[in-house]
């Protein structure tokens, strides 16, 4: 009896190792994106001072920052200057790995093979791996959504109050992660109601619903109020929807066509590199069509949910590629459903192996070989590798001129504050326009500000170029050494 069970669970353990390895290998090899760096600085403030204040205008929920604290403590990082990229990115990496396992247990009613295949497809999915290595909220939101779905399914089936509490806790964590959480909650609820006509097994439905919503509100309130130390965060948690809706429907600079997310799972050739997931998306589409024919309710829910999420994400003009991770679990379930229907064992093995190999090849390309390449559709306005030079340049400049100042004169400058965080206080200044006095130990100016900076320099400076991100070039002014 032990041997058959072992043969089943060893593959799942190996899948866990694969998912973890893909998400944690050399986490610091890619420069921080501007959004990552901004959130890293906020995490450092929380780490050093125990203070977090939710900003409803430009930031998302606080779970990401609080989740980084125990990892930083375990790794002996207690200050912003010692906080590392690896520690920060371990948060979404671990969450993404847990999401793979949660998907397995969520899909388990379809059988071990289908559940394992769906989890494997999510484990190697390019978008899932790439953004599990990204210090932003999206992967956490996906994992909490899967946890909420698993807990809600268990509660629906056995009506145990513990599962109602777990559902509420997961929903609360979703809301405390990102203001867009209700979109996915509504899509999941609508998909369940449209496909399933059964009532939940609970004999005390009112009590259980009160447990779910009460727990969700309590968990979300704890995080947004900074665990009771900043009650204004509760007001700001509601105010954020004013700014979010304006950004989603207005001019933000992130406008994309309606088919943008569907295209991410299609085929694209850019600068000699091919990014494609045609086999994966074709199998998923086939699975959605088969769900209508076979009337498998679970697969049908996955199909309707994925379609509703795709519509919800595609409708507003505001689009960024990390939202694509919300489509991966549903597509993985649908593709697994298609492959599970192949009756010829040898053909099924070849099809599964080929699909996983193609997905792994694409993941290697986007997450490792070309992780910061502008041609990579997931590397969205990503920081140039040039930013990795800034710390050494600034340190050398201050060594040559200890009394000098590093001047950053640019309309946009993230992720530079992260890379200069270890410099002594007062040694770095930031300006959006050129000040009257521009001289310093080192001056980094945007191409727009460079002419004004050049006109206000009094010494002799050597000029070089440094890329902040694709299309945003900066001029580096380095003082010439005095003539002998």
C-alpha cells in the first residue's frame, strides 16, 4: 500500500522542486525594475522603522512588504542597506511555488493525472515563472485567489466552518494585496453560479457567509491599518478606487489594444527572437470547447472564469503584461483537460513532453537569457543593465571628492535610489529640473535636462551616456581630474 502512494507523491515532490528552482535560481541576476525598486525602498522603511503607511495613489496593498519581513530577518538583513534583491524576490518566488501546489489540490477532483499536469503547466509557464521572480504584488494575488478557490470548494462540499474561515482569510489577503482583487472574486463567483446549480452543503448558510465576509474584512483591515497603528489606511483603502479607476480608464501611457493579453499567449517575432505559446493556448482553447461538449462542471468553471478574467482585463485601455499571470491557472487546467482525453498512452506522453519542453524553452528565454531585454514582452519598460554600474560609479566619485555630491537631475530616476541606498546620508540629491548649481562629484541628467545642466556647470566634465530603460537615455557628467 505504501509503494503505490509513494509513486504518486514523489512526482509531486519533484514538481515542487522544479517550480521552486525555476523561481529562485539566481534571483539577483536581473536589474530591479523601477516598480520593484520603489517597493523595495518602502520595504526597507518598514524593516528599519516598523512603519508602513498605505498610499492610495501610486501603490498597491501591503501584504508584499509584510511578507518580506520574516525572510529578511531569517537572512540577517535588518536595514535597508543590507536588504538584498534575492530576499525581496523570494517573496513572490515562494508564493508562486505555493500557487503551483494549490492548483494541484484544487484540480484534484479531476484525478491525480489531470491535477498533476495542470500544476506542471503552471510550474513552467513563462509568465508565471517570470513574475514569480518580480517584486510586485501580482503573483501573491494569484496565489491567494487559488487558495480562496480551494477553501471555498472545500466549504461548498462539506460546510465545515474552518473552511469558511479559510475562505475569508484568503479573500482578505487578496484584498490586502491589490485593489483589483474584487475583479477576480466576481469572476470566480459568476463562473461558479453560471456552471453549477447546486447549493452549498452548509445547513447554516447565513452563519457561514458571515464568517467568510467577516474574516475577509478583518484580515484586510489589519493590513491596511498597519495592524492598528494607522487607522487612516482603512479610509485610504476605499479612496484608492478613485485613483485606480481614473488610471484604468484615462490616459496613463499604458494603453494597449483589446487583444493585448491574448497576444501574449500567441506568437511574436521581435528583433530575431521568437516568443510563442501557440501549443499551450491552442490546447487550452480546445479544452474550453470540449468542456461545453462533455459538460464537465469543473473544467467548465475554469473555462468561464478564464474567459471572464480575459474580458475584464482586456476591456480597459490600461494594460501591463504582469496581469497575464491571472490567465495562467485557468489555461493550465483547460490544456490539461485536453491532454487527459488522449486515449493512446504513447501519444499522450509525447504530446505532454513536447508541450512542457516548448514551455520550458520559452521560460528559459524570457526569465533567464533575455530577462531585461526590451524585445521580451514580459520585460515591460524594464531597467537597463546600465543601472548596475551606478553604484560603483557613485562610490568612486565620492572617493575622489569626499565633499562632493551625487546629483540626479531627471524627470524619472527609479530604480537609482535603490542602487545608491548605501551611500552616506546627504551625499545624493534628486532634482526634476536643473538647479542653479549643478556641479558635483557626479551628475546624472536625463537627455532632456542635459543641455540646461551643461550650461550651468563651471568645471570641466567628461560626458558619457547611460541607459535608464529603453528609450530613456541619461548623460553622465564626470569631473575631469585637475591638470598636473
